């Protein structure tokens, strides 16, 4: 849980900082592009005015070509600093151009307008501006990713410092639960043993029977708390391929007796040779918890469906039972000690089964979710799968 909190903090912080940096760099590039376009338009306007005023000469190399049709002559005006363009080269570029249009090629802008005796054409060489703009974009990209890398390192270090008190409190909480559960196991074992001895001598004693039942419930609670503490504290064992098809069939067979006692029918639709990659013990307990939960809360004469399908390289396991859950209940159904039906106080559980199932799924990188449609509650497990059993 602490690692997930740290990851959320890192990614949320990086998202906002990255978005802010991206907007700043984007606006800088956009402002530069607009400024370049304005300068190019001013240069073209200067060329088409053909005034020759040196006070208004633009910074970009700009030329004006005047064509007089009656005399079939050309006059070149404009920048004398650049000798890349002469009358003949401009004539070849502008003779076939349409009027009142701007053409761009390799950073060179051309515009041509009709006059009474021919036409006037303007040329602006903005290749330097384009090169500078491309350089600005390249530097912005490098700056963005370089800054994001530095920010990621800083945010990661800061996140460790921020979550450290939470981690210490969480570790203390886990140690308390584990230690308390271990301390309670021995006296509970003694109580259960004494109850069984006393019941053997007086089997009709209702007080002894009640005491024995409550001790069993307490023992199940302690084992569940120890399981949660183990999942929180211990590292995950090395995952390995697990025959999920065979596992589901085995657990369904084991659940038939309990389902019969609850007057519940179990239906199977299990595809063969579905292989999941996880810890075998975790996989068995996850499926068993979902099936047990479905049988426990299915109504009389209800049907519990166990479906396992594979598509491409992923599998989906659905365990469905009749019932309804509100959106609020579905949002909390995996919380510890949460029971969707508060009236069920003596059903032998404390609302930890689905919490343990979620912990198992998270440890093995599986997706566990719940849906409720058309009067049926479905718990779904999704994950990667192989095509064939090895």
C-alpha cells in the first residue's frame, strides 16, 4: 500500500510539473513562430511596395522583381548583401506563379501581384529563421526530457522522505497485528482443546457449544489477520506457471459439498489448458476465496457460475452468484472488515476474505474487480496467460 501511495505521488507530481514545463516551452516556440511569421509578412509587404526606402529595409534578405510587359524587361530591387538571387533566377521562379498567392519552398517565400503593365514579385529568404526555429524546437525537446529526468530523481527522493513516517506507522501497525495474532493463537488453541474435552463429557451443553463456536470464529479471524500481515510484510515468492484450468476444477469439486449444504448449484464453464503465471499457493487461495464467497452469499436454490476463458495471451476468470450490490457497496467491497450486508453478523466471517483476495491479486500482478448487472454479482480476475500448459 505504501509503495502504491509513493507511486501515485510521484506520477501525479511528475504529471503536473511535466504539463507546466510543456506549456511553457510550447508557448515559447509558438511565440517565436508567430514573431517569425510577422517578420516574413513585413518583409514581403516591403518587397511589394517597391519603395526602395533604406530606412524600412527588413533584416531578412528581400528582393523585388518588376516586370514591364510592353518592353518585356525586368528590374531587380532589394537587398545587395546577398548574391544568391539575380534577375534570371527570380524570373524563372515567378513567371509561372499564380497571382495573389504566397509560395514557400525551403524557407524561401514568394508572392506575386498583377500591375497595370505586368507584375511585381517579392522574395524573402527566411531560411535562417527556419533553421533557428528548428534549433529552438530541438533544444526545447532536449530541455524537456532532461528536466523531467532531473525532476523525477528529485521527486522520487522527496517521495521517500514524505512517506517515511507513514511507512514507519504502517510497519508498526503490521507488527502489532502479527504479534497480537501470534500471542492469541496459543490461548485459543488451549480454549478449543478444553471445549472439546468438556463437550465430550457433556455433549448437550449449549454453553459449551456456543463457546466452542465463538472460539472457532476467533481462530479464523486470527488466521486471516496473520495472512494479511504476511502478504503485507513478506516478499512475493518466485512466480511460476500454474494450471488454472485444473485448479478451478479442483476447487469447484471441493466446494460441491458446502454448496449442497447451502442448497446452491455450481455450474462450470472452464476452458482447458489455461496457464497463469503466479505463486501457486496464492492462486489456489484466491480462487478458493472467490468461490467460497459466492457460495456463502448465494440465495437458496441459487446458481454459482465459475467461468474461465482465454483470449490471445490473457485469461479471465469470472465467479458469479445471484445478488445485488449498490455502487457504494462495490466501492468498499474489498475493504477490510467491510460487509455489504450488515445484518449478517453470525455467518462465520469478519469481512476479510475479499481483502485477502485483493492483496493476493496485487502481489501477483492480477486485476481483480467486481461488477453487478441483471441481478448477478461477478468477481473477475484478469491476467497474462500462456497458450498451452507446459
